[in-house]
């Protein structure tokens, strides 16, 4: 709740724990900040977050959008598994899942392979790509 108005457009940004570990969170934090500045209610779960923590967060807050990041090629398999788990847990009610980060930017076609969507190569592009979904627009 913000000033008595429920923000319907909630986004969660998460650095998923993978076998290789994922400490690269600066870029994802920039994306989260950009969405927050646009008026989205944002939950940043931080680096190296367990998949089941994300599943619980989605169950509790029902975000419109989940943003995940892969910086290294070694992160991609874990990212794909996390997205598969979200889709299995929520089915048709699964939030929109955006992926980004260096590994995706180098090979955007990998987004399909992991099961996510590229909204843009950086924070501003991602915000612009979702502008028409925001309640203020
Ligand atoms: C800072 C950094 C670290 C820090 C991270 C600190 C932190 N808290 O984030 C630390 C020291 C932990 C680190 C560790 C490692 N790192 Co490092 N790291 C970097 C570095 C220098 C900058 C990354 C960064 O923050 N960039 C700035 C942000 C803003 O850019 P970004 O992440 O790409 O994010 C932007 C976009 O991609 C996009 N975006 C990102 N996420 C998302 C998500 C969504 C949904 C959307 C829409 C968009 C989006 O928007 C962002 C803003 O524009 C890069 C080199 C480089 N120049 O990129 C190497 C780099 C990524 N690291 C590298 C490596 C190899 C490692 C280590 C394996 C090193 C080691 N041997 O230990 C470890 C791995 C740790 C792990 N398990 O995760 C390599 C990866 C090479 C590769 N392609 O495989 C790089 C490229 C360095 C290099 N040239 O070799 N690293």
C-alpha cells in the first residue's frame, strides 16, 4: 500500500542461486531502481536467492513481472530451471518473466532457451518496453 492506493503493478527482481553461484547483482539492482522510479512497487530479493524463496515471494505478492539476470554462461542452466519451476508452480497465472544481464545480452536468443523474455538490453529499455502496462500511462 502506498498512500492508501494499492499498486497493482508489482515487480520482483531476483539473482537466482545457481550451482556456479551468482554474485553479479549491480545490473539487476539498476533495473529494479529504474522500475521503482517509474512508480512500480519493487521487491529486490538480492543475489544468490534460492528458487523456492522466489516461488514463495511470487505466491505472496503476485507480481506482474519477475526479472532475472544471468551474467555468466554458467548461470544459464540454473536460470532456465528457475523459470521452469515458476511456470510449473503457477501455470497460466505465472507472472511475465524478463531475463537480462551480460550472458543474455551477448546472445539474446538464449532467452528463448531459458524460457524468459528480453525486454531490453538495459534498465531504461526494459522500463520503456513495459511503459504501456503501467497504471500511470
Ligand atoms: C562487478 C563484477 C563482479 C563482482 C560483482 C559484484 C556485484 N555485487 O554485483 C564480483 C567481484 C562479485 C564478480 C565476480 C565474478 N566475476 Co565478475 N564482473 C564484474 C564486472 C566488472 C562488472 C559487472 C557489472 O556490474 N556491470 C555493470 C552492470 C550495470 O551491467 P550488467 O550486469 O550487464 O547489467 C545491465 C544489463 O545487462 C541489464 N540487465 C542486467 N540484469 C538484467 C535483468 C533484467 C530482467 C533486465 C531487463 C536487464 C538486465 O541492465 C543492466 C543495466 O543496464 C564484469 C565486467 C564487465 N565489464 O561487465 C565482470 C564479469 C561479468 N565477471 C566475470 C567473471 C569471470 C567473474 C568470476 C567468475 C570471477 C572469478 N573467477 O571469481 C566471479 C563469479 C562470481 C559469481 N559466482 O557470480 C566475467 C564474465 C566472463 C564471461 N562472459 O563468462 C566478466 C565479464 C569480467 C571479464 N571480462 O572476464 N564480478
